[in-house]
């Protein structure tokens, strides 16, 4: 695709802001209150109406940013640990657009505008990084949820990356699946045709959440593929290190195939 001049790119970005900002405001101030009401319906942790509303809201938010989400494969039902490559805050929205799952996320996200509000009502388990006691509490909560038949999601790379390469999958996060003998399903997140837009969606060096948010709002439209891969069953037999290696290999292969 031929490169556009800086002047043309500036005009196109301004045009995207002009028609996307009203949709974003409508999505936040009209759709979001309705979503929170639907989430509040029921108190047993299994709220199909609220969960369906979260999936719909997530898909619509991606559309506001010009991202056309496509689900590939089938997410396992019930108590499953979903693990995916981690690029940006968009990853959580993309995964929620396909399936309801409680994320393991850094505690700082709780204070993020809009995103923190949604994640706090979407069964997120917050981790205080660097706090060993917090990690133990998170692992215990993960195991309890998996045993009760509720899905949990984590990013085993331990944080966002620049989108240019896949990081190591830390084995400790898989201990909850081993303890609960729950299946693990790897998920490959691919932005753009052939995953070429990973570095664009990723946080730039020193970029804040709000800076990334508004930068992406002006980006050209692009596809987003959420690929649910072959699950790893009988986690107790594979062991956490074996699961981590197998999960990473499957995500890497899916991204290379794209």
C-alpha cells in the first residue's frame, strides 16, 4: 500500500476523529449505563444477560475504533483458563467480545478511565505486581473460580510488549489450572492482516493509556482476529511448565500462520 504524505495523513486522521468521537461519547454515556444495569442483574456469578451485554458492548467499542473483530475457533465452556499474547488494553476488549472471562490484570487498571470501570464489573481479579501476598491471593481465587465452572483469563507474558515478538510464557500462572485440573485454552490475538499491526496497537515507549487510546482512535480501520486454539486438557498431568511451553508454541504458530 503506497505511503500517504504527512498532510494527507493528518487530514485523514482528523476526519476519523471527527466521526468517531461522537460514536465514542454515545457508547460511553448511553450504552455504558445500560451495560452496568444489565451486569447488576442477578447475584450468583452466572449472569447470561450481563455477560451477553459485555460481549456486545466490547464488539461495538472495537467498531468505534474501526476494528472489525472476527472470532476463529470455539472457546471452551465452563471453568477454563484462557491465555493470550498481550499487546495492549485492546486485548481485554477483543477477548470479551467473544467470551465472558474474568481477567488477571494489574491493579493499576482499576483506576483507568472507562476501562477500569468496565473491568471491575466484569469479574476481573486484580494483582498488585511485586506483592507476593497478592499473587497468592490471586492464584487461590483463580483455582476457586475454575473449580466452580467459571472462566478465567491471563496474559502469561506478564505484561504488554511492543508487538514485534512473543515473550516467554511464565509457568507460575498455570499453577491454578493444574491445581483445579482445569483445561487451558491458548488464544492468539492478531491485529491487522497477517498481524502486521501489532506494533501499531501496542503501547509506544513511554506512552500512557490515554495517549494510546486517542492515538488508536485516529488509526485506519483494520481487522482483529481472536483465534481460540486447541485446548490443553488434563493440565494436572502436563504440569505447569509443560502447559506454558505448549500454550506459547500454539500461539506463536497461529500468529505465524496468519
